[in-house]
């Protein structure tokens, strides 16, 4: 379900730990940047990652919809709050140039980071992500919760769809009224009850198979020359972005 | 109401991530290996439920269920939310990597406050069938309201100039507060009827 794009893409040949590390460094590097120049350079690079992951552009852009909902608000309202040279004067309110610049910068940063993350991690196997998180010292209990969640999102989603279909067969139509809200509440309650009962069965089945709080993974990560080169190139790029941030015009 | 990367200032990210980390730590100390599958599957359920869209006039909005999550999970809401938010950031494009802590804190704190406020009531309550609905109603409404207020506070502390933007975003979310209250109310009433022991002890007690 999660693995879109191509499993055999270049990005998927890179060690997941390297990808996670680069994504984190990249996100922090861009998020705290206050200039346009580094972002303008990093923007196109983020599409390089998407291309390397062989993700479709359509999917990538669809992912950005939720993010840009907030950005639209930001572009509309933020410049009114910032003092500066007025672009549009409307009564006592001024749409300032400085504010617009800041809002555009924030929107570009957010989109650049999200595109990069989709490219680097969007096609990663969640189990590999769990293992990489463990490598970086994330608590095991948290990783277990994460992996169980990932595993059962599809199952619970099917449960939802089954109940929704049953509702549709009984001519339920979602509108904006009390009946709809009450029905959705019941639907969520029903899925919760079924999920909990399922989790009890799962736990019993796992205990029968000798589960004692550890997942064993059959894949072992090895850092190869390719990973090193990829890490090196990306770090060089990040270093030059940071350099531009501090020392350019 | 996820905050994206690049919006928050450094100090706000540092403080909120530290607090979120503490919250996740407390939450994790309350689960053991017997209840972890439950916590994970409940996270999955809330994740899927939050993808559900409700039509409001021409547009639509999705549920957050902060109140219901808090009511059921208490402190464990923190790791559950962190896992769901991580998933949403990495695979679905909601929220951000650098703001993961802030987003977890905003929702987690709201969930824990809801638990503290309303769980004692739901435990005691046994009388009229309408009451679970109203407890859920207030838990759902206040949960998302607090979530929104914390969201506003984080943005405002980052940059005072966000004021008007925050106001606009919150106003756009007002209908969701009402919808969330009704949906949570009927979900709680349903659980009280179908699986009352769930609300007596909380789901993580086996």
C-alpha cells in the first residue's frame, strides 16, 4: 500500500539509515534558512530525489495539497501583519512587500522539505524505517507501536470500508446534519471495538508463537560504497547550502 | 491543524520537541509488551478515522478525534500520536519533520487534559443513557479546541506576525469543533452501550 513508485529505484538501493539521516539533516538545514538563494537551489534538487525514487509527479503534488492549505492562508493574511513597504493599500490595512517575501519563503521551504522527504523516505519499507529508527536510538517500545500501527492501517482501513459499504447498502448518504454525525460516531465506535477485539486475538496468537517483546528481522543493513558516496554528495550539497546561508550576499 | 516545516522558529522547536519527548516518555512508561499491540492498533484506528472526510457545504474537512483519543488512552496518546504523525509526515505529506515534536505536543497535551477532565466522569457515570453522549460531546469539543489553541500558541510564540493568519485558520476550523463534538459524543455513547468495560478501565488494561 505505502510502497508507491518503484521498489527497484535508485533510492531504494541506498541504505535506509543513510536516507533517514539525510532527510533529517536536509529538513533542519532548509527549515532554518532565512534566505532565498539556498532554497532556490535546494528546490530543484528535491525533484532529483523524487526522480531517483521514480515517484510520479502527480502523486508528489497531491501530497502537497494539505500543506499548501495553510500556505494559502499564510500568503493571504501574513503580509497584512508585517510592517513594511505597502504593495496594496486597503483602508488602514497594508499588504506589505516584506510580509509577502517572508510568506513565500516559508511556503517554498515547506514544499521543498516535503518533496525531498517524499523522495528519500516516501518509498521506504516501513519495517526498514523502524529498523533505522532503532539504529538512531529511538525507544524500542515506540518503534513497536509504530510498526503495529503501520501493519494494521490497511486492516483497519478495510474494516472501515466494509462498514461504509454496509451503510451505503442501507441508503446512508453523508450530509452535514446530526444524523450523519451520529452515524459516523457509531461507525468509529464500532471500528474501535472491532480493532480492540482483533488486537486481543493478535496478542494471543503472538504469545502462542513465543513473542517476548522483540521483533527479529531477516534483513541486515550493510553500508556499501554506494551509500558512502551518496551520503558524501548529499553532505557536500548541504554544507554548501549552509555556507550560502551565512556568507552569500 | 498540522504545522509544516519552516514555519516555526528555532527556540519554539527546541522547547516543544523537548516537552513532546517527555510526554512520549511518560506515555511509553505506561505500556508494556502486552499492551503495545493494542496501542498500535488503536493508533491505526485513529489514523484511519482521521482520513475520513465530512462535507461542510462546498468544502470538506477531516476529523482529528483528539478528544476521543485522550479519553481512551490518557498519556499513551503521546506515543500513539507521535507514531501517527510520523507516518503522516513521511508517507502522506501532512505536517513536517522538524515540527514533529510541536505537532505531537499540541495534540498530545490536548488529549491528556481531556483525559484528566473527563475520564473520572465517564468512570463514575452509570445512570441516564444520555450522559455518556454529553461527556463525549464536551471531551470531543474541548479536545479539538485545546488542540487549536496550542497550535495558535506555538505559531504565535514563533512569530508575533502570525496573529491574523492564526485567527483565519482557527475560524476556518470552527465548524470542525462542533462536528467533532457530536461525532465524539455518539462514539462514546456507542462504546458505553457496546463495550462499557472499555470506558471503565481504559483500553490498555488487559
